[in-house]
C-alpha cells in the first residue's frame, strides 16, 4: 500500500459514508422526529449511531480492498480500516452531532440539543488530546524495585529503560527523551526494541536511523555500566540501528558487568521470537550461558515469555504494548498486543515473584496505524533496583 493508494481508499471511504450521514441529518429535520419524547428519542438516536457505525466499519474494509484489488495482508487491512474509522469518528461523527444539535436548538428542544452538542464537543476534545497533545506529553516515571528487605544492606542500581521510540523521523521529542533520561544520571541504560518505523509506506526509516545515531553522539548518550538494547518488531535490526554508537545489542545472548560496590550483573537479551515463545528449555539454556552471576536482568521487546521464566530473576524489562496506547476509563486498554493479562500492559508488577516492568514507550504505532495516544502518555522510566550486598553508590535524588 502506497500513500497515494491509501488516500484514494480514504476518498472512497468518505464518499460512501458522507451520503449516509447527510441522510441521517435530513431525517432529523422532520418535525415528528424532533417531537419524540425522551425514551423514543434516545432509542432513535442510538439506533442511527449504530447503523452509521456498521456502515463505517464495512466501508473501511471495502475501500482499501477495492483500490488494491484485494492484495492486502490481514494485518495491514486491519491497520488501515482502524485509521479510516478514526477519521469518521473525529470527522463525520462530529459534523453529524453538531448538525443535530443545531436542528434541535432551532426546534426549542434544549435537552436534545445539549446531548448532541455535548457529544460533538467531547469527540472534538478527544481528537485534540489524542492526536495533538498526548503524543508529545512525555513523562518521566520512577519505580523502586526491592530485592532485599528494607532493613538490610543493599546496593542501589539505577536503570534507565526506554522503548518503542518508533518514529519515522528523529526530532525534538526524541531528543527530549534522551536528554531527560541522561538527566536522571542512570548507571545502566536499556533499550527494548522498536526504534524507527516507516511512515505510511514511505521508506523514512533509513534516514531516521542515521539521525538517531547522530543524536546519540551529539547528546553523549552513555552510562557508567553501558547501554544495551535488543531487537523489536518494527524497523531495521538493533545492530543496524545502533551501528557505531557504542550501544551493545543483545539478541539471544548475555553480557556481564561489574557493579560499583562489587558483584556482577548479567544482562540477557531475547530475540523477537523468543520474547513471545513458551520455550522453557531454550530460556534455561540461554540464561545459563556464560556462567553464573550475582544478579540477572532479562530484556525483551515483548513481555510474554515471563510466564515461563525461572524464579530468581532480579528484573525483566520489556516494551511492545505501548500501554495499549488508548485507555478506556474504568476498563483499561482494549488491545495490548500481548498474551499476558491486560493489567501488565504498563508499569511495574510482581509476576509470580519476578519484578516485571513494561514501559508504555516513547513514541507510538506508525505505518498506517492510527497515530494517537489517549489517557496513555509516552514515558521514559527510571528504576532504582535495590540488590543484596555492598554499599549503595551515590545516585541523584528525584
């Protein structure tokens, strides 16, 4: 799918939807419609909304298939359809609600005008937040991981966790994320996948890789114990993304670093597939490679593998979910792209005794997906991990 074909599909989609929306507005101009009582009015309004929703969904599937002759993968078709439905929700739905509000106001039906107008205002406010405010509302999240009782002597290790930068072009947002991360004075930095991605079929990822490498050099993105990364789903492989930067990619392999107060920490990175698999034997062999260490951290793009991880891991770091990217109040994210229960889509959790941190990510889904965040702002995450033994090194205060 090229950008030109996408916009042609969008034109076909709206050409199918606009006449239906006009027909709904025309029906609400009828006096008998405007005289309906509360119960019948709500049933009629919700019925019209349901019919328009079904038409929008069907058109969002038919339009891309029509302009490509049916040559679309199921996954890509789903992304494009969702983007078109979002256009209808924040386009035609706002216009229909606003028109209905105006008609009811002229007819003196203030409560009905308020209901329709409120729907239009709410949709417009969500559009502004989700498309233009929240994607740039970068947060710094702090977490504390206690691997020893609070009264015991411990060494505190500060880890900066970044994931899912997932941008078609490196700009001010990405530079701010790296600079904010360095300002927390981490001892160890970890990336967990999805660094750059194309924009609606345009091959912008190669230039984005070069710009990311230049940005890392310009801001001096480093840490005393090193910077480690692993592969993700989108964009070029980790080693291509970070070539020449000093970032070490761990793909089904481990690295051992010596901690400031003594002792060793093994960092194991999983490949894209093994981060999703339930291959207990492979994971056990991989974790055992290179000999024992005092502490062990596993990094992976997806967190799914944690349900077969052996006990005793000090920390698991993952991304991929974007926190769901859209969160429904009182429900949570409707989609998380992982096998684990929805509550593990973001934040720090105890998963059967293993500290699991899943970051909501710096960027958001690109390609042909809907470029929005709602009630799920981007984040960089700092974890102060208290490990057994040693004197705690000096770390910056929050």
